C-alpha cells in the first residue's frame, strides 16, 4: 500500500523500512491496535491506497472521504493490517510534498492521566510538547507532526516502539536518567548499538502501557 503513496522501501537484515521512519520486523511480540496515518499528496492517492488494499483482501477501516471533525479539508481512507492495526492515507490539511511519510499516530492507553505524566516527564528532554487533555485524548507534538494518546474505551495499543532523535549522547543519557528516576521501567541503558550502525547511541524505557520509548543519537 505504501508504494501507492510514493514512499520508498528499504530492506535490511530482518527488517523492512519505508522512508527510514517506519520499520516492520518479524518478532514474537508484535504491535497491535495502533493507528498510523501516512501522508498522501492528493485525494486520488488516498483512493488508490484504499482500493489497492481492499483489492488485495485487506479489510476496510473506513472508506475514503472527508473527515471534517478533524479539519474542514481532511480527507482519509483506512485499512486494517493483518495484526489489526489501522493504517490510513490522509491529505488536504497540510503540504505533503517533501514532508515525512508519517503524518500522525494514535495510541490507546489504559489511563490518560498516568500516560500524560509519563510524557510530561520525558517530553522536555526530547524537545517535545504536550497539550492539555482534549476530552478523551491529549497530543504530544513537535513542529507540525503529532501523536495522540487516547482513552476512549478502545483497548490499549500493544508493543509499539517509538524512537526520538536527539542531538547528543548526553541527551540520550539524560532521557534515560529522567525516566528511570521517575520510576519508569528501564528497557536498555545508554550505549552504542553498533548492530544498527556505527555510532548509534540509544537508551530505552517502558511507558505505563509497556511500549518501548527510545532516545537515539545517530552520530552521523
């Protein structure tokens, strides 16, 4: 489906990436119940994305059309992947040309207040912003991209890995220290992960729903 949006695919050792922002790999613990939206250049691209998916036998999660509840010009089409994640192509409310392939994410959480405390703890280190609660959700954002944490009765999203780039190794270590000092679970201390590439320095913690959150300095 992503080829219909012009998003370039890269194959690695045990993984595939699109645009070096969205990675999939085979793993016993797989992501479920995530909503991920990809940028489309036009409404025609949204239709092609959705029609290609449904023709291939994937279930629709919402036919292409306007969603004015998000923005007057918001146009999206939705599919379900084999693990039950909702994949969307969307357009009409920002310039998609030359921008990142991922427009936004929505993650279901068990407790909105508990999740918000986690993101308020780590957001300053990651140069992110946290909005006030908007009914059943809040957003974490930088520039014109965001992801939402949602507690509207949907089951919690499971086993997502979110990685945030930072400028220095010291910031990687600070992210890990701030999170673990606040009581969040250590999932891998600061250090080089040369199996990804030389100079890759990352640290990992678990959010309240067990998702893997990383700060990474690529040093390149």
